C-alpha cells in the first residue's frame, strides 16, 4: 500500500479508487459531513484562509505540510500508517497469532462499539468549540483552535472509513448517526459525558485540550495495539495529529499560568485580576473540573468490558511491549474500593483492572504537566501557591466512586458537605462570569489578550506576529 496520499475527491492512501462500492458509499456520506461542518463547525471563519498543516503522505517528511487553506477545503480523508510486515497480535488470548486483516465474527459487535465510541468524540469536540473563534486571544491561538478542529474532523473520517469498510449496513448507519448527534443536546447527546460539557471560553478550551485530548492519546495508544490491523494503523497515524492538540492545551495553560504569575508580581496585593488575568485558585478550579471529567472517560475501575477487550486482543495497555506478561491471567491490581460505607484495599484481577492501568499512565502524564506549570510559577517568584491534580476519587460520575462524595484530597464527605463546599473546588457561576468578562477577541497580528502570555515561538518557524488567519 502506498504511503502517498492521492488527490481523489476523498484524499486517501488506502487505494480507495480500487473499491468502487466503498468509494461510492463514502462519497454519499461526504456531503452530510460538509453540511454538518458548516452547520455546527467553527462559526464565522469558513471563508477565511487559515495557516494549517495537512498531509501529503504519511511519512515523517510528508504528513505535516503547511499552507493557507479554507477550512471547508481541508484535506479530510483516510490516512493509515504504513503496514508492518509480519505483524502479530501482542497480547490477550490470541497473542502471537497474525494480526487480523478482517474482523472475526465473534468480535464484530465489541469492535464496532469501540470504533463508534471513539468516532463520536471527534465531531463532539468540534461542536463544543464552535463559538470560540469570536473571542480568540490572538491570531496564533485562533489558528491553533482551527487546526485542532479540522483534525478532529479528519479523525471522524478515520473511524467512518473503518465502519463503512468492515461493518456493512450497520457501519453505514452508525456513520450517519454520528452526524446526527449533537454535543449537549437533550434528545441526541454525544455518547460520553465530557463531550457534552459546554466549552464557553478559552480557559475551558485549554483545559479540554490538555486533559480530554490527553485521554484521547491514551485511548488511541491502547487501540494502536489492537489485533485488528486497520484500526491499529489508523490510530497510529491519528496519534501524530493528536500530539499537537495536547501541545496546544499544555502550553496554553502554561502561558496562562506565566501571565498570572507576572500580573501577581506586578501588583502590590499580588492580585492577578487587577491586571485583567486569572488568579491561581480560579485556574485550580478549572484543573479540578476538566481533569475529573476526563478521568471518567477511561470507564469503571473494575470492568468486565475492559477484561473482554484485552482478552480478545481488541484493546491493549499503553506501550504493551513494555509489559512482561502479555496474557495478564494471573496478575492483580491493588485498588481502594468502597465497601459498606468504608474504603478498603482489595486485589482485583488484572484483566478487570485494565481501565485503571491505563488511567495510571494518564495521571502520571498529567502530573508531569502540572509539575511543569509549577516550575513556571517558581521561576516567576510565586512561592505561596502550588497547582495540583485533585484526587482521582473527587467529582467522579463513572466507576466505583460514582454517587459518592470526596474532597480534592480524597476524603469522604456527605452529599450535604460536598454541596456546601463545591464552589471551593469547582467553577461557580461567579467564576464563569468573571472568565467570560475577559473573553474579548484580539485579531491584530502580534497582539494578545491580557490574561495569557505569548508563545515562546510560532508555528512552523513563523513568528508570533505572523498573519496566521487571513480574513476574507
């Protein structure tokens, strides 16, 4: 299979033109996708030239080509990483067998569920972020928003291709339904809770791309291990694009933290709000919100589904090759679980704890970023406040802690105690109103809003004052 991407109506490197039935089916789906994009995609910028990266091949020197593009003309399409000759299944009950080119019938429904759930997150995030363009803090940030948006749209294409190519009529119907659901819609919401959460400001956006897109990294990395070769190769390429989304979030929060620190040091009362910025306790509340929403995306701590996915070879651990035991039949995971009103330590069979194993990797990665933000504070001379991740029991809606109440250190509370103290830990209506008051668009090249520091460097070697967006 060629790694070059053809210039067909649907850009691809899967020889789509050799399968006329599949090509026609995807071409019939394409207008619905464009209509969806124009209806609920980025508002106000469809006719503008955006400095975007796209792919001309999936090799390292070709997948990130930069040029001005109108978003509806973006090279949405189907890009798989090159095949690995002789690839075998790396874990589960089928470890050592050849990777599947077609889906075994007994795993068809499970795999479809995985692909639909992953696919549904992609258009959801575009819908959540549709109104942010009007309040962008700079052209650099505006361009980054649109880069994230168009790549999430392409990730939807990646999952739709798998559904069309491997699941027949059921797959086509699922692909159509992904264009019908809407983030936050009371009647047809998106499948996962975090993707129905409003993103009304850029603090939300940076937290989302930091924490929720980072969940995407670990979900895609676990699916990259899949016995189903097409899914593995699809996710491998998606991860190259996902890296930029996490970069946007991690550096975006870091720039907010840096600006808040600078405003604190310039004010006699160390009040960042006096200079039009975010105080650190407010930033901490948004960390608490988006980190915990994203923790839920991994699923329950004890999960028979996770065990089945691992046993079947559908979804592995992060960097499965680094684990010694690829069967995971005898190991256990030490876990704190609620029993009769108490928290007790139990050993859980490893296969049923696979969600928690993956969540551990995620939490470690998030902690690395928080440590970086605290170093930014320390360099600025702020020594009286430290940012932190809340305990993983805090504010959970999925798993063994759902329905229970804990503070940010993991101590059990009553429902009444949590309600009384909720605004200490999570954004209140007052906090949201203050954040909204700072959300004014800044669109002159080289200019930036008061609440965020400029980046250390621009995109693709360009300067910060480069014209990243050209208005029509």
